[in-house]
C-alpha cells in the first residue's frame, strides 16, 4: 500500500487499463495537452499519444455520441465531462442511446463506455456547476452509477468500470480530488466489484448511509459521537446502481436506526430509494423513522456564506442522527 | 470572404438520369446490366413491401409503419455501394438498407410485428430495425444522435486500422440539431472514414425545409466544417450510386469524409400517424411524382432494352412470392415471451432484475388492453 490522492488514483486506473487494453481511449474537453480541467488525466497524453488521449471540441453531445458509436463498434471509450453539470447537454446520448442500445438491439450492440468527471458542488461555482446528478442517472435501467469516496475505491471501481460491458456513469467528488488514502501497489491490479458496499466504520447504535463527497464529513461526525460513547456504523454503497441493499439492511437490523446522507436534492433519487428499501426490508427492526440529511431543496447559491448553508454538512448530519437516537 | 463558384458541387445538383429517362452521356457510367437491374429490382421490392405493410397497419395488424415511397434510390444506392464490413447508422428512412445488404426479409418483417421471431424481442418500433449481421445499428428516435455515433464508429475503425467505412444518415430536419453540428465538426477535425448522407425530402412531418434553415442548400454547410460536400439528385439512383460509391471508396482509401445532400421527396405521409394533405398541396406531390426514381430508371432500362414487360412481370412475381412467403412465416406468430422484458438491460441479469422477474412471473399475465 502507498498513500496517493484520489486524483492520481483515477489517473492510475486509466493508465493501467490503457496499458492493458489497446481498445481503451480517453476523450473529453482539455484532457490532453492541458491534462484535464482538474488534472485527472495528467501524463496520459505523454504516455499514450493524441490518438488515445483526444482533446474534444466543446460539444458534449457530440463527443459523448462519438464515444457511443466507438463503443458500439468495439472500442472502450472513457469520456470525461469537465463536470457532470455539462453532461446534461449530452443527456440524450447517455440516457436514450448508451443506456438503451443493448436492450433496443436485444443484445446485438453493447456499449462498453465510461462517462466520468466531477460531480456536485465544487465551492462557489453557482447553480449550474453544482449539480449532484445521481438522481437523474440512477433512474435509468441500463446504466451503472458509481460514486467513490476514497482513492482506493476510486481506482478499483474505475478499473472495473472500464473492463465491464455496460455503460457506466462514474461520478467523482470535485473536493475529493486532493484527498489522500492508501491504495494497493500497481502490481496488485486491484479491481473492486460493483454492488458491494464498504463498511467505512463499524458501530452498533445507528447506521449512516453515505456516498461520495459528504463521506468525510460523516466520518468526522462519527468520531464526535464516539467521544460520547455512541458508535455509528457508516456504510458507503460505493455504487448506487447496482445498490448493495443487503449490506445496508443487515446493518440496520443490527443498529435499528438509519440516516441517509446525500448531496442530491431531497425529492426522490437514490437517497429516497434507500429509505424505501430499508422500511420495506427492515420495518420490524426499526426503532425510529429513517431520516435523511440532504442539501437544501434549492439551486446552489454562489455566495460562500449561503453555499455552506445549502450543502449538507456536519450540523444537519448530526441533528438527523440525534433525532433517530432520540437524543433531542 | 471566399465566394463559392456557382458550379460548386454543394450548390448544383449532380444528376445522370433525366426526367424523361434518358441519361446524360457525359456522366453515364454505363453500369453493367446486372447492377442496373439489381438497382431497379431493389427499389421496386422496397416499394412493394412498403405498400403491403402500410396496408397491414391500416388493417390494425401492425402498430406503426413509415414508408419511404419516393426515396428508395438513396438506401438502394448506398446498400449497393457498401462492403460487408461497413457500418450503417440509419435515420427513419433507411431500415431498407439492411434488405439491400442481404438481411432476411422475414426477420426484418418480424421486427415490424414485434413477435416471437423478432430478433429485437419486440422492443423497437417499425422503421427502427437493426441487425448485427449487416452491421446496421438501432436508430434512436430523437433526431440526430446517430450522426456523431457514425463519426465515432469511423474513428474506431481508423484507430483499429481496419478498412471499414461508416455511413451516417439523417433527414433535412436533423441538420438543425446540435448533434449534426458536433458530428460535422468532429468529422472535419479527425477525418475518419465516414460518409454522412442527408436525405432532404423537403418535409420534417409538416415543417418545410425553408423553415429548418435559410441556408442556400444543405450540402453547402460542408464547407464550414472543412468537409467535402456534394449535392445529388436523390431521385436519380444512378447519380446517387455514383456519388455515394465515390465517397465510400474515398473514405476507405483514407481520403476523408464526405457530406452528401440527396435531394428527394417524401411521396407519402411521415408515418402511418400522419395526414400530409393537411399541410402540402396535391400539385407539389404531383410534380414530384413525375420524378419518381423507379419510373425514371424504368424508362432508362426500357430504352436500353434491359427491361421489358416480361422481365418486369417476372420481377413483380418474384417480389410478391418473396413477400407472401415471408409474411406467411411471421404474420401469425405470438408475442415474445414475457420473461424477455428483463433481458439485455444489462450484459448479465442483475440480482434486482432476477427478483423482479421471479415476482412478475408468479403473477398471471396482464391482459392486452383493447382500444
């Protein structure tokens, strides 16, 4: 194991898969010469050349569509969106084409493609740069939706995404890019399967389900509760589609309480889906209503003092947990 | 600013066959008799299939049908210009390219019925057929997404170093979409082996081309993207064949992409759900009827003594027999098994769909609603 950043973990995953499989290529805005708007593709152009690290024109629908066509005919594109906000311009290619082509053609044309980039708020970039897009894409059968919170998961899950046969929406936390963590040596070639949650912290008093960017905040809150003698179990599903319901339900059956923390808006989405599954599958084990701590239900403001209020943070996370524990 | 000369191939209309059925001797390639007859036979075959199937829709036997009457020349000329390894990314009026490239008619028709012989398992509307056997992909109903996909497939071919060419089709309306702009942009930058063909049939349902664009022609747009552009008489199968074959051969030999505007006319409704008499004049339809691509080639073939009444009768009888046999094979089949709705959503059936499938199969089948 060595300590590397989330950003470099993603880069390593791409570089190793490109090394392993000549069908893999990377395309997106600024991914080549500029090494990525967030420097995730640093070094790839130098290592693999402009035929496999392709700077795309500013045409998200266009390069997403080019990727879908290339995937249908045998390549394995990794399409970077400068941020997932801009994927909305390519929504038709992702939802109507990448996600449905295999089904519409009854298995004749698979679309092994990874769409990746930073998701959710990124500090003072306003409402059009701060979408947490997981509810949009989680609603679509045919897509896998992945959102790692640690460097190790980022690398292992991206490798799995690139090797898979299905289209993958791979969400990265913009504010996690610089986070460091232990990652296995390159020689270990670790991949992490989809649909397997990670227990980020073991505990017995309440279950907190969280993925992506808010995960570090939840772990800090858990530390605080631990000092009070309350042990939270923190579960990171890692992939929202497929969703490891079994691990979540098993934890709730043990703790009898559950809070779901997410950055996406509170109406529907994977947050509400998890609550639904917990109440269906662990109803008799619950000692309190399942609660959620989420971003406020408004478009993201620019002003720092307001943005901090809108993004789900330690205060709302802690309040929800206290409520399911009946600690006032 | 550079001014285009008036004889620029994106502004003129390349044609070989005149409306009276004689050929321009400067342009006539004097194709072999078999090729000419194949062009004629395939156009006639598609027309007859469309007539029969629109009738089936009117009888309530199939849910939807889109004819390509009047536009047979472009799919036939394209189908005859391609090699088996080439890829087709169709729009609404190119499903018949599959038939020209040898896809079995009964399988193609089973897709119109969406029945148990349908290789698409009843998932796609008619006119959205696809077949891996002929490298023709599923068309997306939103207008335009297949255009960048065709460019992507061509970039993939270039990356692999194989010699396949991708053909991306669109109608005139699709040239208004961002997808068109993005695809043309990327085709210009990367110059992969792609041929983009716009069948300008003058109408996007009820909206005429002059409400889609103020551009003098659609073909002229190629210049802005650094692409080769050609405008061709889409009701002249010899001209379309010449232009498409040249573009495909050029792309295969590394000469880069071509954007082709094939000027034609949709003689029938947009689809079985449309009544064109509400928005266009009978006079206009009659003017175009005189340019019918099948009648035009027929006049040429009769003058050249390649076709006579007996040959034509033989062709008609052959088509009828093929169509009767294919329909007999598939028309009365039942729907695909209901368990199949869970298949092919993902490469493997995931656990949550296995559970849903088991619950679903434990319930009696829902009854078909009668409207």
